[in-house]
């Protein structure tokens, strides 16, 4: 596994990267300041830190138009859902991890390796809705919910911790997510979602098109384009109203759910990480990820 360094970039050594670095840096400085203030209160014996109770939810549905039974598919001998759960277990910010599923086989298997399972209805339209339903059914209260997609078996736990801390240190944001460097060959792939951020690391926009767009019409090799990674965390109060927000024009046009958050004026914090995205969307992806894991000696 390649090490994940939150807030650093593997490629690029250009001037424009400095602006990217600076929002990360400001974020860290602000984070430290808030953490210090919050920490002081904590030691005074009063209420705990901001958004301190965190649950990770892995939504896993059986039926999928592209890949039936995907969560249980074996990757080098171990079901994908178990790999995701084991990765999530390594995150230090999660108080609790649950699998949310509509399927008894998935539930039974997950219980067999020790996971907590919440049964959710088949009517959930997507992972966000499933997370919301699971959150309502949990006995304890949580301030932050991390939606851990089950189709990234190589997800680094540091990324989970990074987005949780981003939300804990940005009280004005209700949503946090991660981006990594976009490979030039993915620039015009509409399945790779691009993101632009302001100089404090808040999302400005997401698009399936290349943003920003250079007037030459080509990919600018100097520019540090950002690729959106699927992982998200939400303030739990926001997660309750999120499904009720009506679809918005940009969301519908781009077919990107997260745009609804921005179009309604909510703030979203974005962290930059080093990460090779190896999502499993189709049966063919399984072979790809297995050969990669063999190559890198991962088991
Ligand atoms: C566009 O990309 C080229 C490199 O391909 C770069 O030299 C130029 O500064 C970029 N921006 C503009 C406004 O042309
Ligand atoms: C996914 O769920 C959200 C929140 O419940 C909903 O608003 C959105 O429209 C759904 N997206 C799709 C593609 O069904």
C-alpha cells in the first residue's frame, strides 16, 4: 500500500500547487486553533469536543444493476465487504462501525466476522438514504456519519480520519469529502468527477467535465486538477434533512448528488490526499484489483 499523506501531493512541483498547499495548510492551522480551544474546554471538565461522536456506516445492497451481489464478491479470497470493514476498523476517529444492508445473506456473513449490522429497507434509493435510515435505527446518538462505500477495498483508514477531522474543525461545513490528483488520461472521462475548491479548502463545484477548463481546450500539464473520491462524511443533523432537499438543476444536469448540497448554500470541506482510486464497479474490476494487489504484495 502506498502511504497516504493527507494534504500532500505526489506529482507536480509547480507554482499553482502552492495555492493548493496553502488551503490545506490554513485548514490545518485553523484546525489546530479550534482543537486547542476545544481541548481547553474539554480539560475544564465541560462538554466534550465539537462533533465528537462518530459512526462509520458501510451501505451494502445486494441487487445492483451493474454487479449483482457485489459486496460478497471475493477479492483474493476474502469478500469485499469484509475488506472494507477491516480497513475502516483501523481508523482512529470512528467510535462505531456498522454495515447497513437490505440483504439477509450479507447481514449473516458480516455478523460471522464480527460486524454490527443494521437492516435497512429495499426501498433506499442510494447509499446516502441507506446511511440515513441506519442512523435513525442506531441506539446511540452520533454527531458525524461517515458513508464508507463498500466498493473501495483498498481505502486507507487515514482518509476516513482526515474527513472526520475536517468536519470537526470546520463548524460552518455540514459535509466533508476527499480528493486526489487527477491523472491526465482521466481528464475527459465523465465517470471521473472533478472538483474545484477555494483557498480555504471548501468545495466550489464538482463536474463530470474538466474543471477548470483551459482555453487551449487541452489538459494543462501544469495544473493540479482534483479527482473526487466517493467517501463522504456528514453532520448527522444535516443527513436527516439531506434526503428531503429537492433535486436541484445542477445536480440533475451533472447527475451528481453532492451538487444539491452546494446549490442549497451549504458548505462542504474538502481534503486532499494521495490515493490511487481502485473502485470495484464491474466484475472486470475484480481481476484488475487482484493483479494490482499481487503486484504490490498485498493480501
Ligand atoms: C493553459 O495551458 C497552457 C499549457 O498547456 C499554459 O501554458 C497556460 O498558462 C494555461 N492557461 C491559459 C490561460 O492559457
Ligand atoms: C440519493 O439520495 C438522496 C438523499 O436521500 C436523494 O436526494 C437523491 O436524489 C438520491 N439520488 C439518486 C440518484 O437517487
